[in-house]
C-alpha cells in the first residue's frame, strides 16, 4: 500500500515538474517581447520596433491590451470607456472574470512599481506577473486533469504539449482551462454544486466551460438521474449571473462591449470561412461588411451549424451501446464550436488539450495535431509581418494551408473519438478494463441507451 502511494506521489511530482518545464519553454518564447531599448533622455521603451513581436514570434495580447484597454490608467474596466480613432465608444473587450483578472494584476503591478521605484515601461512587470498567474492556472489545470487520466503518463502530453510552449501566455485562456478542468474534477468527485460553481465562473471568463453541461445532460439522461445535472446547471447559471450582474447593472455599456464586439466581428484570420474566401471566389455569406456592421448571415450560420452539430453529438451520446466517457463528448462539442465559429484565435486550441488527453490518449495522433496546431502561429505572425513588408513573401495562402491542415486533424480526432464511442472495445481507456473516472454521480447508475431506431427519427 505504501509502495503504491509512493509511486503515485512520484508520478504526480514528475508530471507537475514537466508541466513547469513546458511553461518555462513558453516563457522563454515570449520573453523577447518585453525587451526594452533606450529612446534618449534616459527614457526606456518597449522594443516592438519594425514588427519585432511578429519576427520573433513572441507576440502576446496581454502586452498591447495593457494600454489599449486603458489598464495602464489604473481605472476600473467596464466603468471606463473611451473613443477609438474612428470616434466609436469602446470598453474592456473581455468577459468580466478575464477583465477583472487583468485589473487585479494591474493593481499588483502598480503597487510593486511604486514600492520598488521601477522606472521602465510598466507593462514589463505587468506581463511578468500575469505570466506567473497564468502559469499557476495551467498547473492547476494539469493537477485537476491528472486524477481523471487512467494512465498517469498520458498527462505528459498535456504537460509538455507544443501548444503550451507557444500559447500558455498568448492570452488569458489558461484561467478558463483551469476552471473547466476543476469543474470536471468536482463532478467526478460527486460534487455537482461545486462543479456548477466552477463552470459558471469559467463561463464568465471564456464561454466554453459552459459547453460541458451539455454532455453532462446526455450522461444524466441515459442514467435517468437528472438531479445532479440540475444542481450543476442552476449553480452555474447563478455563478455566471453573480459575476456579471454588478457590471451589467452599474456599467451596462462597458459590460455589453464583449457581446457587441462578438456580434460585429467578421470571420477571423484563422477561421474556415476566411480560408474559403481566400482560396475561392466566394465573398462570404454577407459579402463586404463595413465597420460597425454585423455579419448577420454569418452569425446565424455559425449558430445554426454549432447547434446542429450539438444535436448530432447528443444523438451519438444517447444511442451509443455503452455510456460514452465525459471527455469524449466534451471534446466533440468544443471542437464543433471551434470548427464552426467565425473566430478560432490560436490560443483557443489550449481548450482542447486536456480534453484530447482524456478522450483519446493515443500519443502519435495527438502529438501530430498539437505540433501542427502550434505551427499555425508561425505562418500567422509571418503573414502579419508581411502586411507591413510585402517583400517578405509571407502569404495568406501559406498560413491558411496550415490552418486547414489543423482543422482536418481535429476532424480526424473527432472521427476517432466517435469510433471509440460506438466501439468501446477500441477505446484505449476501456481496453484496459477501466471505466470513466469522470462519471461522478452517474457512475453507479443504470445505463439506458436510446434505441437505434429512435435515434434515426
């Protein structure tokens, strides 16, 4: 017994140490973007000259947003609004939990700058402190995923994922990943209220943790045990409302900015829609869209496509011969959202990493996808650099070819997961006789599938 405990402890320590190594690689990749240079008169400035942030592939949203979102002024997000160059009123562009994360780190930064007498660009210590917070969030995500992995060494794929090397500090997504992973672990520990709390807070940081409630509904429906799902869902809704209500009531214009921007945003650089318009003569669902206008047809299509795929995933989950594993369904839902959404920012791929490790722990296919997905970053930034210097030859076509390859690999993984759902004997987790450690409240409940004939009607 003691020997088994010792082996488990050593495994945990090794995986967490490797996760720290992965984050260290990610920091080294981003560190050049907080280099400074002398501008004269003893003044020091951030060195982003000549597109250096693109040429060195170290770009992070946290750095420009410190000024763009007026955090450098020390004011409260959502309460603070300003006019952009076109005369449009703007405010903090992130959901409230992510916005308040930035605000909290800003306050710590200003306190440190004041006490240490630091005279360089304030954004440098801000980014360092933010990186520490984001690193801790990722370590928490790894720690929450580890108990749900049947073979602990599979967690090394998460700890040392190439996507961590590239995107751990690109944006603020590790916070949402930690909350989603914590919610799944709480469910596995048969604590649906805590699960709902974490998922609700996670949805107030990034939307995707809310998607986990759909697969939970499928599992509870199969077991005819909806009580835990209702507890989790009601708590998640209450948590989301509690996070958002103060800002929505006190600063409605600033709070609405996130939703407004997502409505008016056109197809992003990394989306399949942008790839289609680049490689074909198609001009998009809405044709040319002017600044401030919403691409209404594109918005409608992405919503209908996502909901349609969710319906298909629900039927798959209900008609499978054996109750599907939670991570399998969640991966399918999150992948469906990313593939159909008009925005797939590169760091969003971090959402899939723990889910992929749990859903399909097959090293080579996951490693291939992660490498290609991480590689998207390099032609993407090369494309942005090429916009400043067309002579570099960094074309949109080169960048979008890698994007489409990434999308294809995600679709292949989805297909492999669906295969394991309908053929449990092909599931690498169930091949060893293990069931899903994440079932939680439904683990001991009867499993009732939807009859195949009904599934097709």
